[in-house]
């Protein structure tokens, strides 16, 4: 497989959110605005790339039977780094993502890539795979966040598109997350069938 | 009274799945039949309560005295992962019928973010103690069960409906979950 395909598969063909339905908790939980979605996506991308890198490096040293706990320790280490860095430099984002930052550790996407890709491939392709899947995830979260922000409060990234009074508040709240993602996936399935 | 408020708030007002978005994977994954939904709820309740008790003592007896709270994520997830294995082994030996009922769901629970989420949330309660944490964990588990079983019931009916082609499968399930969440929003403000 050439490296470009390896990178680009995360955006459309094997997109974590729209196709594989991995990492649904942060997808629904933090996308009440486009900015939060982007922040979460990039934090996950960092963890994914670093975890893939380290796991590809040490894959021959880990006995097969304890590989899952070993992967979890590697992932948890990078999650802790993200958590501390974000608390220090981006306290506002840290506040609004809240509980979902430590929960990156149980995001099935990260463990899934470690198990399915990084433990079988070399360092270079593992990094590219992590980058592609991570940015694809970030893209999905940003799209969903922007959609909910427009429908709910008439803004994108805080810039007003139409007055807030015309917004449908429900899209910023919990039910809107499920409904918006449902229709988004239906739309993407439709586009895929046409293509 | 305080405990009653915790229970009502955890089950209805701040339902773990429908308003806090934890445990979405099993919520979407094992909700095709009511019976599997009930099995999953049993396993989650079991592990959630034990995990909350164990992580509570680790936080109070190890992490806080030594001032290493930043290791919380890494310790808790390891404890939960090994706990799930342990529960599986003990259950297999002590109660084969229960193992038969819950067995298949146990390995899935390690990556259920509701377990880690509730363990962390329980430590954030006001003047927290062990009884309060257990009540907190148990009522969140009941809330999870309520959402999961209701959703499974709707999905069983949904199989018989004529759903538009593009909406079949996940999209319609998500929209149904959204409507369910809308119904649960009606409880907002009662606590």
C-alpha cells in the first residue's frame, strides 16, 4: 500500500466516526461547538500518532499475551501528557472538554489502531496511519461541531452567521447531538452510494 | 434525602448515556435485543460498583498521600482492566450460571468509558465518602440500564418498520436515541 493511500484512508473510506463508528462518546459529548470539536480531535490525533510511534518501536519486545495492558499504559502516558499540557496552556478548552480528556484513554479508535495497525507495521507507516486516522477524526468532529453550532446558535467558530434568536437550541443540547450525527451519517452513506 | 437526590439525579436528570454521553459504544452496540441489553446492564452494574470502590481507596490511600494525583488516569485504567479480568476468573469459578449470563459482556467493559468516567466523577462529589460513591455508582448503572433496555425495546420494534433506505441501520438508531434523549430532558430541573 502506498503512503498516500495509507494517509488518506482515514478521511473518507475508513473514517473513524462516519464509517467505523469508533470513539462515539467524545464525538457526541464535546461537539457542541466547532472549536471544542477541533480541540478534541487534535488532542486525540496527538495521542494516536505518539502511541502508534511508540508501539511500532516496541512491538517486538512485548509478549503477545500482555500486549493489550502494555498498549493501554503507553496510551495512558500520552493522555496524561496532553491533559497536563492543556491544563497549563489552554485552560478554557480544558474546562469545556472536562472529563473527556482522561477518557481519550478508553477511546476505541486509539486502541483499535494500536492493535490493528501499529503492532504489525513499521514506524513510518504507523505514524502516517495515526496522522491520517487522527486528522480524519478531527475533521469529523469539526464538521459535526460546526453543524450543531450553526443550527443551534447561528455561529461558526464564534462568528455570527445569523442572529442567535433564530437558532434551534436543541442542537446544542444532548438530543441534538444524536439527531445531527444520525442525519450526517445518512447523508454520507448516500454520497458513498452515488460515488 | 441527600442520597435520594443523588439517585434521582443520576438515573433521570443526568442520565449517563443520554445526557452525559458516556458508554455510547455498548449503548449502540448491544442494543439490538432486550435480553442482551439486560445482560450488559448486569455486567456493567457489577463492574462499575466494584471499580468505584477500588479506585476510591486507591485515590485516598495512595495517590493523595503521595501527591501523585496526575497518575490518576494511568492507574485507574490499569486497575479497571485487571479488575475486569479478575471478576471474570472469580465469576467463572464461583457462579457458573452468572458467568454464562454475563461472560460475553465482561471483556467489552474494559473499553466502556462509563466505568472510568463514573469512577472519576465519583471522586468529584462534595465531601465524598465511600457510601456516597457506591450509591452514586449504582444509580448511574441503573440509569445506564434504563436507557439501554428502553432503547433496545424500541429497536426491536424498529426492525418491523419500513425505514427509508438511506436511514437504515445506524442513522435511524441515532435519531431514535436523540428522541429518547429529548424525552429525558423533560426531567431537567426536578432536582
